[in-house]
C-alpha cells in the first residue's frame, strides 16, 4: 500500500489525480495541505478533501508519506518537489514539474542520490487514440519521419481561469505550461528526441488586461534524426468553444511514405499514404487501461514502465529549454 500526501489544489488537473488516488485500492491518501484559504475551501467543496496540515513544512515532517503529489501554482512546484525529495519522499506533480532549469537540475540530482522517483501528470499518453497511432508508427509503414507539426491551442477563459495565472512570477511561461504534452506524445510515438531549438517566441495577444502575461507560444525544433517540428501552443481558442475544437491537440506527422493526422477531440487517427487518393481512418487498436497513477505505482514497485523518472526529467528539460529560448528572444 502506497501512502500519498497532497500539497496544493491550485489547478484542476490535480483534482483528477486526487480522484484517481481515491479510487485506487493500492493507495492511501494520508495527508493534504493547501496554504491558500480560497483554494482550500474550493477543494473541500469539490472533492471533500480532509486537510490535515496548515503548512507544507509540517506535512513533510510526517514519517508515513511515500509520495507527495503536487498541484500548487506553477512557480512554486519546483521548490515543493525539492523539499519533498530532501525529506525522502517520492514526487508526483501535475505538469509542469517546475519552471526553471536550475530547479530541474536539483530535482534530478536529489532523486538520483536518494533513489527516489519523480513523475509528472502527462495524461495525454493515455488517450484512446494513442495506441492506434503508436501501433501504426511502430509498423514502419510511414517510413522515416521528416516533418511534424502540432497545435495545442487552449481557451484563455479570462475571469474563470485561476487568477494566479495572471500574477507575475507564478506561471512560468506558456510554452512550459502547454507544450510538454505535445513534445512527450511525439517523442513517445516516434522514438525521436529533441536535438536543438531552432527558434521560439512568446508574446501577449489576448490577455490585454495583463500585458506581461505572454499567452501565445510558437517554436521550431530539430529532432534527433533531422526531422523538423513546428508547434503553436497559444491561449488562442475562442472561450465560447472551450476545449471542443479539433484544433485542441491536433498532430500531423509526415514520413517518406505518407502522412498521419491525429485529432484528440475526435479520437481519430487518419493516414494518407503515397498511392492513395486521400485520408483513411485507422481502426482503433485495443485501448490501455493504464492511467498516470497506475504507471507511477508500477515504477515505484521496480517495474520498467513506458514513462518513468528519466523520461519525465528529460521531457521537462526539453520543454524548459524551448521556453528559455523564447525568453531569450525578447
């Protein structure tokens, strides 16, 4: 049985992870802390969270905690993870894990030295379409991958999105916030990794009330085989459409023999091969019953898992390098 403690309920993603923990028979939720009174009240109302500690320091002093799950605002997550690792606790965080390369280096060093695991809630991995896309790409039918593009446009939801997003020092960058899902999926599907950042840019276009908040993010990177990847991860979707547009996580992967198109909202994987007249919808492969928590528990048990501490650190570093390139381009 794994004992999990939660710190921070400042983003809706952690609510989903909390529910996973509630429903998993191999998990005990033994502690919870939220130092912000408004977020604490919201979590009590929405999830029935029973808060056990008023401060994170007091919670970390408890001996019966195996994993600390982090859902605080982005800018504090790195320090939360570092303190947990120093206290001998494994860490599982909503994405992003942290907002600086220095924090990530400290997290990697501590986890290695202490033999502790670090996970991140990269839940797009467990979307129903992933198995279909992975099976086709693993078959080699598409040939060498030469070009990739993806869009992860989100609605800004000004007025209902958590207010801390728009407080200086708490967000850490739109690319670091959103792009990690896209990078993680492309690397998992293709087996490629990021070689270098070609260009990156963030700017303010929609949140006019807070001009320092750069709600748009675009970048180009070169992958390990020379493939070029272009992405847009802006808060550009119309608020009235929410997350329902097919532009919310759409991936295009071009190989020597054809092109694959993936639309997350439609759970659809289509391919157009050289010699065909157009796109064909692929039959859905058997869907995994895994989720983020189940996979992390298997890693804690010593099993080899498709996403683990090393891959979490690696994709977090790539994401932060892209964000750093955008920040340096100002």
